[in-house]
């Protein structure tokens, strides 16, 4: 009997060690993946995107200069003409300055493209020299009477020579450099996508293993409980396992808390805002996101598949997607379409019927014009104005919803007024069971509640929503994670 007992105790210890190693390994893989993703974001944001922008700026200035110098050569104008003044500014300062900006980003290019940059610099310098020659040939209105000067200026625009040839050569280099940098950026995005696919598979395998191990441990624990002589040893093992799992969950909660802005940070962007955030467990599948970028204030309310640890993993992925995609896009529809493309690849599982995904309401506010741009994936937007609630419906599909019907996400533009109150929320509040008949709170009742609390100051709105939720829930278990964002304009 003692050998039977100790065999099971030994198996519990081995299972505990294996689970600890696997969970620790999973956390390490997750942190490495997020660290690499951060590095890719940094490279795109600080190197690739700026290099593309300065190239496009120089290309635009060059095209404008080509148009103006041709007009200079063929259209007789006075020295004070605005186009002539603009041409002098381009040739004297803007083009050399823009070229210098491009050369300063040289380290962001591959070795072959750095050589192309040197060629581009020579072409631009030659163009500037040709511009100045034409300007000197025809410096004023009377100079157009000199046939030799006009003939020599005209020679620079013959096909296959002069300004025409140099501009063509410069344009070819422009196109090659921009195309190569864009290809590199797409390759970096693809690398991050592949890493998240690997991470997703690791999480699936680890989840299956943990479930299997939990079933085995439960069986052994049940057997051990029948052994009175081993009760003390069994309690020690269970206590150790409980503390380890609790520490792991608490650590996951600390990880998740790092991605959520504090209410102080939120109010630096929206001074009159509140966040009602009640996770069902220690960690949550709901998360909120705020960012000030490109002259617009962006915010999102997101609801990932599940709650607890699975939902928390999804929230980390969703938060990372938002930070990544907004390095390139600030239009809500473009952001959600890009996230859906990445999410479909990351979260698809051909051997399972489980459909992981994320519902989200994403908004961008221009504070100067009070124009609000909204795009939603299964999460509507509510605006209360003068006691009336207006609901803006989302696209009926989730982020990462591969195989589901529905078109691309589209942005809705809403002109706000001072005093409007915006609400974005997950479905947890409306789905809570409670009341006298233990029924769901329901969306209709929730919308009426939003109309009632909207006239209150922002702190009182949050308190009223929390009080109503607690009263409705009563002694019932919380059904889902709760997230409500409120912003007064």
C-alpha cells in the first residue's frame, strides 16, 4: 500500500515539474516573440518608414522642379514671377536639403541600395547644375530675345539628353529604392506574422498538454484522498501546486497590466473619460487602448475570445497588432483590415473547429474639427446627445474571422458636438445574468442606462454603471469580462 501511495506522489511531483518547465518555456517563447516584434516595430518606425518618406519627398520636389524648369525655358516671364521664384528656391536650397535628408538615412538601406543612393545623389546634383545653367541662360524677360540663349536652353530638353535623360535616370533609381524598401518592410511584417503563427501553435500544444496533465493530476489526487495515511503529504503537494499556479496567473496579470494605460494616461488624451474594467478572472480577454498619433486621438475597446488566461494571451496579441499597424495607418478601417489579415494568419487552425478572434470598436477623433471616425468589428458605438442615443452599427465579423462571411471593414464619419458622450463597450455588461428572474441584462436595457447616466459628470457615470451592475448581478457569478469606455467631448 505504501509503495502504491509513494508511486502516485512521485508521479505528481514529476507532473508538477514538467508543467512548471513547460509553462516557463511558454512564457519565455512569448516574451522572445514580443521582444522581436518590438524590434521589428522599431526598425519599421525609425528606419524603413522614414527612409521611404524622405525618398518620396525628394522625388516629389524633383518632379516639381522638372516641370518648373521646362516652363522657365519655354515661357517668357518676368524675374518676379512666382514660378521662377519657386524654381530658384528648389534649385538653391530645397533639393540640396532634401537630398541631404535622404543621405542621412543611408544606413537604413541594404548595401546595394546604398550604392544606388550614391548614384541618385550624383543625378540630383547634375539636375541642379543643369537647372542653374538654364536659369543663367534666361535670367530675365529680355534674355528670351537672344536666339543663342534660347537654343542652348532648348537643347537640355531634347529626348535622350540633358534634363530629360538625367530626370529619367533619377526616376528609375527612385522607383527601385522605394520598391526595395517597401519589400523589406513587407518581409519584416511577414517575419513577425510567422513568429506569431509559431507562438499560436505552441500555445495550442501547451494548452492541450496542461488539460491532459490536469486530468491526470485530478485522477491521482482523487486516489490520494482515499488514503488516510497520505493526507498530510497530499495537502503539501496540492498547496505547492496551487501556489505555483497562482503565482503564474498573478505574473500573467502583471504582464497584462503593462499594456493597459492608467486612467491618468487616458486623461492626458481625453480629460473627460472613464474606464469601467471588471475582469471575470484575474486576467481578462477584454482590453482598452489609447494613442495620440498623426494629429488624431485614437481609442479602442476590444473583446478577445474567452476570458482568463486564454483571453489574456489573445489580448496581448491584439494590443500588439494595434501598436504595430498604427505605425503605418491611422484610418480605423485600414487598421482593422490590416489587423484582420494578420490575425487570420496568426489564429487560424486547420485541425480545430475553435475560432479564435477579436471584436473591437476603434475610433479616431480630430480634436480641432470634432470629426470622429469609427470602424467596428462586432462592437457598436453609442453617442448620447441631448438625451438621445444614436447607435452606429459595426461590421458583422471578428478580427481573424477566417472563413466568415462579410466584406471589408469600412470607416463611418460622425460630426460630434461639444457635450456629446461616447460609449464603447464589450458585451459583458449586457450579457450579465441577474435580477429577480435571473435573466440577461440585455442591450436594450443597457442603452437606456447609458442615456440616464450621460448627463452626469464623468466620475458619477462610472459609479452609476458600477452600482447598477452590482445590484443586477447580486449573488450571481460574473458571466464575462466587463469593459465600458466613456468619453465626454
